[in-house]
């Protein structure tokens, strides 16, 4: 039985997570339901979370070396080259609104790195490519008052943050490709952030806003207890179980 803290960010959204835990406790206490019935009960409670996960259970099942699709919302609307925009706003000299075509036309960087969620699952040697965040920041002209970057998603809910120094690292990408092609919708396409040295929660999916701020504005999971500095191996003390 998955045993997670109710607010475990990497399983499900907090309110749903609580209901799942309560459901499991009730099912366990009753002692009458087999695993299948429990799963059916849970899927009825949860409904669909992400297109690849009609049961809502993917985040609860132990899977080795594969991605899980995470979303604190019930996914996001689909956006493509016709309607995708990435807005760069806040403490910049030249606010920008990039189309997908604009981003594709810029110099692309490729990295091959492990992707690791703070709950322990890890996907080795994933290929990522896209535009260096630092290039986009330079182009927008970061004002001297800015010290941090806030990222928002067109799922309408998720957010993330980096210090300006972290954001300028050359292993932080505004990713257009992942694995073997364009970032798929479920992985946060057409554009997601990829913060190579940090846990997966920093790599916001369905990226639509980059705002330069005077101080760090904690992101979605950071307001719920996760470290603002999400360095792999240093945060939360929870990456000792690679099977997750
Ligand atoms: N918009 C959005 N981005 C997100 C999340 C999310 O729930 N919503 N989850 C984060 C977490 S905790 C992880 S581990 C990765 C998972 O990426 P994947 O769904 O492509 O496997 O996305 C991160 N980015
Ligand atoms: Mo995660």
C-alpha cells in the first residue's frame, strides 16, 4: 500500500492526496477489499489525472526507471505553434512575448542528464534540448533590481522559482525537446523548463510566464514545504530510494 504524507507533492495534489490516504485507511481498516477493489475505489475518487493516467493511479504505483506524468491540476489546455506564448515580464528593460517559432529559431543547447523526482524515481540519461534560460534573460535585459525569477504555467496553478544566479546557469533550459522529439503535451509541452541540477519539481511544465522579481517568490510545492533550493542530493533527504 502506498504510504505517503497527505501533502506529498510528488504523488497527487494536496486535497486529493488527503482523500486518497483517508480512502486507503478506511479500506485497510475494513479489511474486506482486495487490491483491485481498492484501486477501483480510488479511481472513482480521483478521476482522471493526466491523459496517460485515466485511473489517476500512476503516481501511486512503484515504477522503476520510467517517467511518471505529474500534474497538480487535471492537466492543461493544449497549446501549439498557433497559440503558444512565453511572456517575459517584471524587472526587465524589454518585456517579450515569444512564440514557439521565435524559440525554435534561437540557438539550441542539448544536455543528456538524469531526471530525478524528489520522491526517489529517476530516469537515467534523458536528452533535453532547448534555449538557455540565460539567453532569454539577456535578451530581455534584466534590471539591476532583479534577484530572482518566477515561472508560471498555463495550467493556471503551478509555479516555480529560481534565484537569478541559479537561473543564469548554463544547464537550465527552456526545453522544446525531451527524450526523442518535441516535448509532448503530458510532459509539459510545447515548452517546459528543465533545471538539470535540481529535482523534477523545479522543471515546471506548460511554461508560459517568466517574471523577474525583486525577491524569490516560492513556487507551488515550495509553499507546501519543499526546499526552494532543489539541488539533487541535498534537499529534503528523500532521494535515498531510487525505486521511489
Ligand atoms: N505544471 C506542472 N509542472 C510540474 C509538475 C506539476 O504538477 N505541474 N510537477 C513537477 C514534478 S514534482 C515533477 S517530478 C516533474 C515530472 O515531470 P513529468 O510529468 O514530465 O514526468 O514535473 C514537475 N513540473
Ligand atoms: Mo517530482
